[in-house]
C-alpha cells in the first residue's frame, strides 16, 4: 500500500475509535489481562471489545467468542494469543475489515523453524487483507494524545511532543517510564518487534508527518532496507529531530540482536555514516537517548556549536570547558562589550572569561543577568548554567544539622521562612531562564547542585531542563549542535 493509505491505517492504529483485545483474560498474570487492564486503566475513551470464546464477560465488559462476532466496527485489533492461533485471528480481522493489528505474541521468526513459517503466513494474510500489522513479538503501542496504552504495564505519560520507536520491548517500556517520571511528554510509542509487515522506517515516516510530534527517538537493532531508511530520515530530519540509539556495535551485541528479533545488525560504521548523512543524531546509551530527545523536544535548537558558560565556582567551569573542547564545542572569548556589561554587576575580581565565574555570589537576579547577557551575545548559540539551582537541599540539610545540636537556636517559623525564600529564588531563576530561552531562541541547560539525572521544569514561558553534571549538559549540547549545523547546511 502507498504511504497515504498506510498513514490512514496508522491513524486508526494510534487513534482508534474502538479496540478488540483478542485473547483477553480475567487472570491478572496473563498478558491478555495485562493489556486489557492497561487500556481500561488509562481511561481510553473509545470502545473496547474483549474476545475470548470461553468467557461471557471480562472486567465488566461483554466478551465475544470471535472477532467476527463483534457487532460494531473495529479500528484496531490487539492479538494476545499463542502464535499458532494468530493466522486464524488475522483472517477474521481481514474478513471484518479491521485496518490495523498489533500482534503481541512471540514464537515467530525469532524462534526459527515453524515460527518462521507462521510469520510468513501472517505476512501474506495481512498484505492480502490490507492490514497494517505491528509486530509480532512486541510489547505493544501507546498514544498519549489518543489516551491509548496497549502495553503489558501502564506507564501514564502526559501528552507531549516526543515519539518513540523501539525494536526492544523492555527498553522501550523503560524509556516510556522515564518519559512519564520526568514529565517530558509523549506523543506516540511503537514497539516494532519482528517488523514482519510494518518497519521502523514506516513508523518514522508516519510520526515525522504528525504535527503533535516534535522529535522522534529510536532504539534500533537492524534495518531491512537501509536506503529506504535514509530517504525517509532525510525527509523527516528536515522538519524535526530524529535521535537514534543503534545497538549491536560490538560483535557480541550484533549476535544478540539477531537472536532477539531476528534483525540483521549490519556494520556499525555503516550505520554511523548513514545517520550522519541523513541528519539523524546518534547516541550510545539509553540515558543519552532520553536526555538528548527531551532537550530536542522541549528546547530551542542551537544554530551552531558556540557555548557560553556561567558557573558558581571555578572547578565546574573548568570541567565544562574541558568537556566542550572534547566534544567539538567552542567557548568563544568574551567580547569587550560583554565584559563591560558584566562588569556593571559582578565583583571587580571576577575572571572576565568564558566560563564566567560569578565567584559564589548569591543574588538570583545576578545569575539571570549573566545568563541573559551570554544568551543575547551574537557569538553564542547556547548557554550552560552551573550550580545555580539546588541550594534548597543544602538549606534543608543545614536546618536539620542545626536542630540536632541546638533545636532552639532559631524558631521553626524562621527556618521554614529561610527554606521557602531559597525555593522561591530558585523558581524565579528557572522562570527567568524559560523567558530567556523563549526570547532569544537559544537553549539554556542548567546543571543543578543536587539534581538526580534529567529534570524538566515547566515555566510560564518555556520548559527548562536541569541535569546532574556538566558532562551531561555538554553531551546534550554536542548532539543539539550537530543537528543545528545539519539544518544550516541544508538551507
């Protein structure tokens, strides 16, 4: 089927008005129960039809003996039945005119022998019946804007702009949990499994054309058609970022990928060259995939690789400078006008260099002045702010220490007031950074004193991202700069 027809069927898959769960169960440990519970528990707004010939009702819903027995139209069928039964169920889907199906079941090509034969059969049935088929051997799909989670465990991400395509179910679920926990916001998730019919490239083309999708993150083990992927990737990266984690770069990893989903991993160097030529941002770890995808979904894209750094102390600034140089980022020397602007607010003994060391000053308005001065400077494409957030944790620890040695030193009300003032100061800084990003179109990455991994702060202007370490911020900016320079080279 052509792309227009396929995209229409994928609309029915990710935004279905009705879903049939084939193999639905009321036994909590069974996949047919897990998938059905996740769909119902996330408050899916469409109609749900459990299918199980041994049951009259499941989880309070009428249960049907077969797909063809369902008296209403069905947009999406989710199959959670043993592999030998899938062919018959798909024939029923075709007979009923169901446009999309997700086959959760395993036991196909990845097992070889009879499993491979069954997979070939379901491919023929799907193609003859005009069914867009996801899987088999997948943990499912999700659509946050469509309130659909056809997954074995609910993840509950808020609707947002990041889509995820994963050839690994467990890694895909981990990324979904992170997206939900960190408040990044999900558009769609596709666990592609064995890719018997639908391939990662098909999903990339579809998601790349959806307005609600701002970036696409991919976990990849192998591709059936590298040239087709490149053509689609070039088309998508002209409009939005694509971030890929390619597994199997070692011989052991390549063998594991082939046994996992039957994928042919291919040469890692070939993939690296393909990504670079098509504008795909390559990362090497799941954490890197999450961090970079979040930043490219939520923050402005830098136009180049020039970075301004503000630090609360010299050590972190030195580390950030070293990391920037290692990753191809440039810290331009401050211009005379920039030094003059900062001289008006900083102590006379400040270093007058980039990184800008604010020498431990505690004024939130000073931090914002320095960050804004750097962001508005034409020689800078992005800003890293080190150590300006997280002091509230230090204040909490200090108060606890005081109470241990002399609980009467300060009143409880005064201690709470001090803590509240610090939290409010940090809130003002983060809101100010959101405003600076919005007005300048340049990303500002915050490295917090006491952060644990990536954190997203929603402000009244734009979201702000904070991280644990300078190297995390530099890693993100290096990937963002690659994409910004790629876009500049296309114009």
